[in-house]
C-alpha cells in the first residue's frame, strides 16, 4: 500500500545566506581576487559568491597556521585545547538546525538526513576528540606524543560538514593547526564553521578555511610549509596527491573511493536486509564512498529478495531536499549527474537490465531516479567502477567462498555488509573480506569511536576512534 503525503517543508528562514563570502584566514574573513558561485542543486539557483583562494592566499593561510602552531596552539596544554573543542561542539549543537538546513540547500541531501545523521555525528566527533585532548599520553602512542604541525586538509562534497569534522577535530585535539579546503560545490557549511570558530574565540590561525576549486587544493597540498596532508575524494586525485607528496617529509592519509559488496545469504531476515540494501545505496543519493553499490545475493533467494526490494523502492520519495518526507534528494552537481547517467547507460549497453520505480522528477535541478540493475556480470563497468549515485548492481553467488571471491574482486576495499542469521558465518566472512569496515545485519552505521578507512585503492590511514589520533601525532 502506498500513502499520499502532504508537503512538509522545513523553513529556510533559519539560515541567513550572505550574498558573498571571503576566505577565513588568521581569524578573519578576507577578500580574494577571484570568486565563484555556489548553487542549490535542487533548483540551480545561485546561493552566494564565494572567494577563490590562489597560491598567495594559501601562503598567507599556511603562515597564519604556522604562527598559531608555534606560539599558541602547539604549546597549549591538552586540557585547555579540550575546552575550545567542547565549546565548538556545543555551538554546533546549538546551531544544528541552521547548519542542517544550510547543508541541505548547498548539497541537495534530504533534511531528514542532514538533521538526523550528519549534524549529530558532526557534534559527536568534536565531543569525542575533545575528550582525547588531555589524555594523549594514555592513548598508546608513547608517554609524550607530539603534534605534527600544520595540516593541509582537502574534503569532498558528499558530507561537507561531517568530513570537516572528521578532519578538523582530531587534528586540533592533537595540537595541530589546519588549513582546510572544502569542495567547490559545497563551501557554505565550512564557512559557517569558520564563524563558529570565531564565536568560540578559537585563537586566530588555528583553523583557516580556503574556498576554491581543484587548483586551490593542489596549491595547498603542494605547499612546502605544511607537515601533513589529509585528503578524502576520488582515487584519481588521491593518486596525484600521493605523487606530489612522495619524497617530501609530509605525512599523508587518503580516504578514497569504494565499490562495496552488500552480501545477502539465504538465511538472512529478508525484510531487514531490504532496509539495509536501501540504506546502503540510496542514503545520500548514493554519494557515499562506503555505499553498498554491489548487491551479492545467494542464488536461491534472489527472486524473492528482488520483489521485496522493488516494492520498497517504489515507496521512496524523490524530490525537494527540504521536505521532511523526502528520502532521496538532488544529485550534487551537473557534472556528477552526467557521470551517473554515463555509467548507467553503459550498464544497459553492456547487457544488464535496468529498473526504476515510476517517479516524477522535478524539472529544474539535478535528479536521478533510484535504479537497480540485474543480470550484471563482474566484467561490466557498473560492477567495477564507483558510480557515486543511487544505482545498485545486483550479482548472485552460490557458496560463501564464492561470495568472498566476488566481494574482494575489486581494486577498492573500504566497506562490506553481511546479512545472515549465523554468527559463525559473520565471523568467517569478516575475516576474509578485504574491507576496512564490515557491517553485519546493518549498513552505513557510523560512530566517532569507531575507526574508518580502506585497503588497496580505497586509501590508507584511519579516521575516527583512537586510531584517528595516530594520523596527527609524531
Ligand atoms: P575530487 O577528488 O576531484 O574532489 C575532492 C576534493 O579534492 C575537492 O575539494 C576538490 O576540489 C579537490 N581537488 C580536486 N583536484 C585536486 C588536486 N589536484 N589537488 C588537490 N585537491 C584537489 O572528487 P570529485 O568531486 O571530482 O568527484 C569525482 C568522483 O570521485 C566521484 O564521482 C566519486 O566517484 C569520487 N568521490 C569519492 C569520494 C569519497 O568519499 N571517497 C568523495 C567525492 C568523490 P573541487 O571540489 O574544487 O574539485
């Protein structure tokens, strides 16, 4: 049975988007020579003009971060640093509704997700790492672990504020200062975070935010004045960064793409598995590096499972990100939409069968209906390449050994899911899957205390948990 829902729009009034934004350097907003526009991907309406940092701006920001590191933040006792981090965490909570609305407007993700997932996790990360700041000598990295210095951090557009939190919170807790570049299409919540740093009276230069495109990111990671590069984004750019950092004494962590297997055995609770499959690939429009984009189903249950999955997909509401009933929002950019279309077309051309529920997409903005491909072969591009959209590829297997073989048959290794009634089978599988995170009878669960990161082309280094401190300590 399907229900009609009346619109339930969240009000935009809580956010005050300025016509233009500068760069946040040394505790102040400053102008840049060039600017670019950021748009609302659900309407294509221009939201603001944003400063584009060039090499000189990167220089100034790195110099400010170095000064703050040498004179204030590096020498400050951990217990004092913790107070600032707790203050930032509380301000994020206080402003969480505003930040959630802003994130949904700039990114296109449903308000239900930005409000109930992104923002609570952002605050939780700052609270969690605030708690570590005065306990570093007990974290298992020696009696007196030292910070690295200035961290250059580059983040993507899929979880703009959450990726900022993953990077900034552990760096600051360990005594580093940061220069962070948000993605070109989603700069607004990072700029709101800059305001929060000022509101928390964080000493100038400890956090610097440089908006811009790939060139700004390149100038930052290549700058000789930084000690550490932390990057989340595509494997291709990750490779370029690894090459540019090679031979320097910069430390590097890379969190790159994925093509995760979500594996359903014949003894799994199928209705529950369907919820996990939907969450795994349609959460955040599938713009998730650990998305369960390859569904591996045991052959004997594939027909029953697909019937249930299609029935469930038909209930997904696609549309206005600010409507509280929306399940799938807008694709973040025209470029990403073109990539999803191209890969989906290749799926059909290579012989897989495409299905989407009937759904009316808005005329303006960037949209893609939830899509499932059956009859997928391991050699198809849609089984190998990261689509980063609401597109699921279904493959089958007969034995657990075959499931492991197929799941690991990818250059990536970020995450995996297992659905089965047997605890022993979960452990047997988890031991054999080459994936940084393995979820059992659930998917896409995140916690600041739990480390996250990949094998192989999904990158190296861990973010989150005690492990996440290691990337920011000498
Ligand atoms: P990118 O890797 O290009 O972008 C990630 C960040 O790096 C952005 O801030 C980007 O800036 C910046 N950047 C781009 N080029 C350079 C460079 N040479 N040096 C330093 N920084 C740079 O990802 P895209 O946005 O282009 O997405 C492409 C594909 O990558 C997606 O379709 C998806 O498959 C994958 N991806 C994976 C993510 C993950 O979490 N694993 C996240 C995002 C994308 P700018 O925004 O201005 O380009």
